[in-house]
């Protein structure tokens, strides 16, 4: 699947004892039973769409143009799940979709990525740096393929990096790989033609045994006109003997900006979720452990104008405020120096468990965090009897005044990415296994989705549909 580890997959893997050796399973919430309702928080203007085939389809990332408001979504369609150790398989095609800000599918443009040999690919991350007043710009992407785009595949999944024009009418694709299946998760631009991609190698099973567990990487590539090559000294590889994942990365779009990465170590002396600061040349400046619990996960980062760093993750730990439920949302503001010491820490959640997937910040400094929940942020709605629902938290710049939006289908709902435009409209993209958007029929398997919510004010009550 295109997400690094879904909430439900984490629970199932732990119960089955399939996490890497050395990872002690903490107590997790029981899997919910199935009910039959779908609902969303009232009082919000909600528009959106599903997309997909009768196979599996996902949205993995989104980017909103800061001036035109156009929405770009990455992902894949027509994939197969449950048939290989690294997913999707089959004839999955990578996608980038552009939509107007009202998400009118009739005006959508779609750029497909089809390998020369018909094997699976996914576009995992997108970003751009447009100039105000200029219509044209390049949209950069990172993804992975089991096939070939003119370069022989080095292993099971190679990394794809490249760019397309704003109209999605052309693309340049470069392929990099090793014998291990690579899984890029984030992409950022450094302001000097550099493209930074972070992620991890998936479990490497060369035949009938596990040779290596998930292992994070960070690569920096340098664009020169229409060519792309690894920058000197890159890529970086963690190379630990344990399961380690790296879902989060952020940096400022400027020359000589440091790179911040976050994830989790499953075992060893540094187990738990962490944040690392890398210098522009890739050398490590500091590591700040955020918790010592192996099933916690650092999910997302954002570098603020004053160079402090916002961190969001999921944790069973008590950060001095008491725990709210089982696995809570934790948001911290970290110093860029002094080994990343926290300036403040806030936790949020329900009496059940939450799994953070992304965060973003608007022009006023308000913070938006998305993820999955097995509970309810609304006291008028009982905890979900279904698979995971989507939650969205809006926080003041200091982490106070939490407000919420929650939406759920009869199936599992996964928000992969969140973005906000200058009007305060919030966009979320991911996948669902049910009818999530009213009036938009669910097809089969996983459907990709993107929706926009415009709040009159969070927390105005909820209703079942």
C-alpha cells in the first residue's frame, strides 16, 4: 500500500507478532466491530470527490497553489493489494491530478505514469515553488515503481523523481534504486535546484527469508536544466538492525536550509519516535528522542518562519499532562538549536486511540493536524463502531484552542495529506473503503478521495447521515 503503515495494519501486525525482533508490543485498543453508519461534523461546508477503479486506488499527497488555488493530488489507481510483501502490485498506475479549488471533477486533468513493462508504480509526494504573477511552474514529484522508465529496475521497487509542467502535459522521470524495495514518503525543495526526498526501504525479502527490516533513507538530488543526479555525499541510510520508518520531513525552501526528519525506531537504545536535524551537507547535527515507546510514531514536521519546528505524532506516553485515551495526538514546538528541546508540548485525543498522518500551517500560524481515530472528538457521537474515521484538529499558533472536524464512512478512512489555502479552506486527501463524500458513490476496494472543508467554527456538533 502507498501509506507507510496504516492504523489498522499496525494493530493487526502487533497482535500477530509480526513486528521486527526487539519490538515489545505495548497494549493496544481492541479492534472495533462493524456497525453501519456514516457521519461528519455539522456546520461545515464540505465538498469533495472519490476517484478510482474497481481495483484499489489511493491519494497519497496533495499540494495547493498559493496564488491560483489549484489543487494537485498524487497517488495511484488500479492496484492490487494482499498479493505481495510490498504493495500495491498488479498494473497500478501512478497519478497526478489537478483540480480547481471547488474540486469539480469535470475540470480535472490527469497525468498517468505507466512503466514500460506494465508493472506497478505510485506517486507518493508532490511539491512546487511557483512565483507570484507567473502562470508557469514545475511541479516536482517522488514515487516508486516495480517496473522501468528507461532504466533497468535495480530491485523490487525503485525510486522515481522528476517534474511536470503546471498543465500536466509533459513530464521528466528519473529512476534510482538498489536491490531493496524503496518507499519515498516526502519531498521538499531547497531553493537552489536541490530536491530532497525522504522515506525508507520496505522489508527486504529476496527469496523465502527476511534479510533486512524497514530502513530509512534521505537523498538529495540536484537539477541542472533537464538532468538530475545525486548530490555529493548523498543518499544517507540509517542501516540499523531493527524496524525503523521515516514518514516525516520538512525544510525551508531556501539555500543552505537544514533538513528535519521524523519517524520511529522499533528497538535499540534509541527506540521510540524521534526528530533529527541534518545540516545541508547531510551530516547529523542532533537527534531529539520524543518518546521511548516503540509503537509511537513521529508523523510530520513543519519549519516556522522563526526556524522553530512543529512536530506531530502519535504516542502512548505521558508528557506531564496525563494521557487522554490510549494513543494520543502529540504536538510540540521544538527549538532549532539546543538539541531540539521542546518549547511547548500539547496532547489531544479521545478515550480511544488516534494515529496522526500529517500537519500543515496557515498564513496566520494556525496548525492543522489530520489522522485516524477509533473514538469520537464529539461527546454527542459515540465512538466509532466502524473502521477508523478521519479527524482534523485546528490549533492556535501556541497549540491552544483545539477545534475539530471528524468524518467517517462505513469502512476505513485514511487521510494521507492536509493543506490549507489563503481563504481558510482545508483540503484533505487519502483513501476510503466506503462512501465518504455524500453523493459520491463508492466503487470497490480502496477509493482515492479529496475533500475541502470550510469551517464556520470547529466543534459545532455532529450528526449521523
